[in-house]
C-alpha cells in the first residue's frame, strides 16, 4: 500500500486530471496526498557592496508570492470537499528552478504524480523538465498522467514494458501496490522471439508476480520496422490497458531527448498513465 503521495502542479492543462487521479489513488490506499504548488523567484541582483538584509523583499517578489498564494487558495478550495487526507503548500524556487526545487520536497513520497503532455507538443519541453527532475532527483517513481486519462481504480488491466534492466525492475517493484489491485497484468517483451535472451528473465518476473498473487501473462511482440514505444502504445490501446509500467532513462536522458528513445516517446506520446521507475 502507498501511504504518501506527492503531486507537482505544473501550470499545464493536465494538472486537473493528474490531481483527480492522485485523489483517487489516495482514497484507494488511505494515503496522505501532498499537493505542491511552486513559485519561480528570479535571482536577486545586487552590488557587491550593497547591504540588503533581504534582497527578495521587493515588489516583484511580493507579486510572485501573492500569485502563488492565490493558486494555493484555489487548490485548497478544490480539495476541501475531498475526504482524503491532504496538505497543500507553495514551494519557493530561488536558487534552482521549480522542478528541481520541488523534487527535493518529494523524498518522503511513495509515488510522485505529474501531468503528461498527451501528445501536445506545445508544452512537452516544460513537462519533460518536471518529469526528469522528479524521476532523477527525488529517488521516487513517477506516475505521468496525460490529459483525459484518469482510469478507474482498481485497474482492470495493466501492462509492464519488460527489459532486464535495473530501471525496469525498480519500476515493477515500486508499482506492486498498483499491480496487486489489477484484474490482469501483462508483461510485454518486444524482442526476437523464443531465443531472445530476455525471455528467461521475463518468465522469472512473471512467476515472481504470480507469487505475489498478481495474475500475470507473458506477451511477446515483434517491433519490425516500428519503434518500441509505438508498438507498446498500440498494443495498450488495442488491449484496453489502463496503466503502463516502464523503466525510465536506461540511456542518457540527453541522448534520449535529442536522438529519441523509449522513455522520450512514452513521455510525449502516451495517452494513458505511465508509471516510470529509475
């Protein structure tokens, strides 16, 4: 069971759907939900000889803080009718940007939630910054929730994008409370068939999940001339999968973002929630 959930509000259109799923998940697990709004404060500029007791006390900083408090008040009004345990606060980002600052507030979370772009290229870069900061700096798994994707809980069907890597096994084990609730879990291996060296680890992982009383099937797919992420998302859509579990950034994140990679493609293209571990 999860007992502490954290959601980062990004200012994007997907925040509302991510928050709805966070509330559902908190209710399902009797967990406490921490909702983090943030304010990016510009670095103070002063002369070396200036004697300013508080260089962030000016009108610009006050205005930004007021905006943060206004958004916080709106969040609290939204959450007041919820029966789950929650707290909401503003995190001020001064010496690092908001995603990095918020990531350091999530060390005590079982799972971090954040909005996804759902294929909207206009905010993909900004949401990518939130995702990478949370995944790589908080040490916690990240559940990315694209707009209009909030599933019902418990899940009817979940899917694991299997690769025998540290990142993928971390994701699977961090997702166990979600997978244990699912009606069916499919461990999907995209490879070369029965002689694929990853088949053996996939079979062992299926047996491991079954020992956890999680109904799990092994599915082998071929990518052909298509990308791995495209095959995974196509199968998820055809099969009615409600959650995809995957390892995040098995390669350098710079390499994946510039040259392409499974993490990048899942992050930018998925229309269903994706649970990433690292």
